[in-house]
C-alpha cells in the first residue's frame, strides 16, 4: 500500500437492524488532506471509529498506514504514528490541561508540545472541567499533533471554535500537509472542506455517494453551501 495512508474496502457496520455504514470504500493518499463530507448522522463518525479500532466492522476491511484495523497488535503499532481529534474531547475534568498532555506524552511522545500550545493557546493550568467547548477542542488539537504523527484523523475538528481560531486551524493543517502529514477530517459544511481539502468523499445514509477532486466539487456547486439532511 505504498503511497496510501488509509485504504477502505466494502466496510459495513450495522447496529442491530440500523445501518450505520454499508459497503464504504475509499483511499486516502499519503500527504493529502481528505475531507469526509456528509450531514449529521450520515455515518462519518462510525467510519472514523471503525478506522481507529473502536468498533469492529460486520464485513469489509480497512488499513491505516498499512496496518489492518481488525488486528489489535498491528493497530497498536499504527497508532504510534496517528493523531486523533474526536468530535467531543472528554477527559477527567479534575485534571489540568497540562496533566492531560503529560498523559499523552508518556504514551506517544510530545516533542512539539510547547510549540503547539503556543499556537492554539489552551489554558493548560486550568482544570478541564472549567474549559469551554472551544478550549477543549484546542487541547485536543495539541494532543493530536504533539508527537508529530504521520496521519491525523479529525472528527468535526473546528466545532466550537470561533472564526479566527478556525482560520488558524485551516492554515496549520495546510502547513502540516505541505510537510507530508496526511489529514483525514470529517465535516458537514462544504465551505470548510473547500478551504483546505485536496479531495472529498461524500457520505449519505451510510453510503459513499461520490469521491471527487475538490476543484470538481466546487465547480459543480457553484456556490458555498451546507450539506443538509432531507
């Protein structure tokens, strides 16, 4: 899988009789920013949880950085080179931001910790329970990138951030991609994907409905819009 950071083929997941994903297939090239676009409830977060081994697929297969996501030992190895920004960052609320970063640094390293803390400015001396949604997201960004990962998986990464910080995140991700980091991020807003993605995969009702170069997507849309359910 040289040149491929993420490879997904026929990935399917049901919760009882409820379809979450069905026959999802796509590839993410190394060094690109891949936007995963769809309305809320379309299956974006389920796909991410499958890629990171938090869920087991009913059928199909997926590889991240060449490692089978259903192989526990292989996935542990892969995660040393993966950063993850969840849609909702949760950690022990009595811990300070610094203590949270200490925890992740002990597991994966943190050679970029200070620089990233200066870029995103989470209030590291305060307890997480006192954080706003935006500050939790800033802390999540620092922990995801501080070990200098090869691949970063992000679920709605700018949710809760004000426009100025969002712009800072976009610029940062473009710089990371230029340096060779692969970024896979989900969003329900086309205008966000347009700003930074090289390609976009569109998911709806748990199924991939298109994978396009971002320039083709924007030329077809003709305007900035939000992907909506219905």
